[in-house]
C-alpha cells in the first residue's frame, strides 16, 4: 500500500474516532442533564408536598409563590411560613422521599429566626443509617425567608451515576474499542515502518554481498587462466583480492548473524578487567593501518588516572571499531577523529568525535535504531546495513552504560559513552 493511501486512511480514521468520541460525549452529557433534571423535579415535588403537609399541620397558609427554591445543584430551601417541628419535618421528609423513590443520602437543618442560625442537623442515609452531624457551609442561611428549612444532597452525583450505569458501561466499551482501534493503527504503521526498513536492509545487504562476490568471481576467472602461471605477481595480486573480499564478506555475514544471535538469546557478557586506554589505542592503530590509503588522522587524549574497567573485551573492542569505522565512512574528505577519555567523581567518560557532515536533530534519536540510516547528504552512498550503532547501543545497555551523541550539521558528530566507576 502506498504511503499516501496509508496517510489518507489514518487521517480518515482519526476524524472518525474524533467524531465518535464527540458524539458519545454529547449524548452522555445530554443524558446526564436529563436525569439530573428529572431528579430535581422529583425533589421539587417531594419538598412541595412536605411544605403543604407542614402548612396543614401548622394550620397556616403557604406563600403564593413556589415555596421550594434551589440554591445550588445539591442545596434546596423550603419556605413554610411558620414554626417547624423537627420531628414532624423528619417524618414528612422520609415519607415523601420513600413515596417518590428518592433513595439517596440527604442532610437537613431548620432556620431559627431568634438565634439567626441553622439548627438541628440530621443526616439520613439511603441505607437506613442515621448520624448526627455538625453543620457546615453546605447548609447556609437564606435571608429572604423567615421560617424555612434547608436540605442538601451530598451523594447526588453518585446517585445519578448509579442511575446512568448502563450509559457509562456502553461509553466505557466504546472507549475501549476506540483505544483498541487506535492501537491497531499504531501497530500497522509500526509494522509498515519496520517493513520498509527491512526492505532497505535487504537491498543494502544484496549490494554489499554482490560487490565482493563479483570481485571474487572475476579474480577466480583470471586465476583459472593457465597463462596466469607465467605472471606470478599478477597471480599474487588476484589471490590477495580474493582473500580481502572473502574477509570483507565474512565480516558482513558475521555482523548480521551477530545481531540475530543477540536478539534471539541476548548477551552473554564475559566481563574482565580491561586497560581501557590501551584497548582504545590498539583499535586506533588498527584503524590507521586498515585505512592507510585515506590517511586517517586519529588523535587520542587519555586520562592517566583511568587504569582498568570491568567489561566484555570482545564487545568493547567492537564498540570502538564500529564508532571509528562510521567516522571514517561518513567523513566528507580526510577523516579526522579525536578520542578522549576522562575521569570524574562517578563516571569514566569516553568520547569519539569526527569531522563528518554531522547529523540533523530530527534524526539524532533514530540513529541507534535497527536498520536506520540517515537519508540526507551523501550518506546514502555509504555502504552499510544500519546495524552498527544499534549494536553499539545494545552493548552499552547490556553493560548498563549510557551512550548519547552531540552533533550539528557540517560540524561533525561526537559519541559519548558514560561508564560508572
């Protein structure tokens, strides 16, 4: 599937998911508002009935306007226009709430005009449990009435949530489905990216293998010529070419197999005490001799306080071989490499800096990924599988070391390894 098609599907899926979430949120909120409105109306009716029964009991007349006033979402006040008997009020509240099936906790208090405060607070539980409470700001006074009581519903949200349980369950199922769909899209995109990287890897590997095989084939044809025996020098040259290309092919195959073994069974580190400065010096000498035609310049600056570290010698050697090989391959002209070791209070720090084209910030977090190769500048002409830095990162993590890079375009790249003392 083409990249544009996948992008279109992802955008369309994003719009669809967003639309579904918005619609479900709208209906959930609307349903909540309807249920809350119904509950408020039921409470109004119950409190209206309580006020009428109190007026009959006290033989008084209710005010012409609606005696029930809602001050907040949870708090109501009821004007009864006469003195209120607390026991009678408690009985009427229970009776009316049971009749209208209002099964939620509530607390109430009565205004005392002589003391100018709310008195007698009682908390009534929907489960039938009662307890005296100390009234707080939840039941404030209401200055427009003289004889009234206030009633608060502290569990109103829980009550509504229980009433909308089916809606909430369906919304949760929808949310899980959306999350699963989004995760599936993410996995598909990730698999496509890996597929593209593997495709590039196979193309690079084919090219890398084809070159030495072609050189070996040509050299073998020349050596097969009987007349070659008359020219020993030429025979030696082609024999050397076969040997070099065979070694090169073996290294490439070993690199691929090594990564495969690492991913299958992990690392088996054989830690030992290693003279770090000496090992780096040996690797640098090997790099100079292997690239004498390019006249590689490698300068080293070692901290003499660093004696030994504990590490796997083979893997540690491979780390520096990979870093130096990259520095040589990705240089624009004459490679210049600076290697430095230094010791601080907690770490042994090793840095390998080159004078190459550098790496853009958008790619710096990807260079340690398997098969990744920076697709800018002349780098696409450089041979390789995109496995070197992945291997380096894996070795450092296996040793519990940290590795990061500092780089700017056209200013080279510095790889820094931090080794705990």
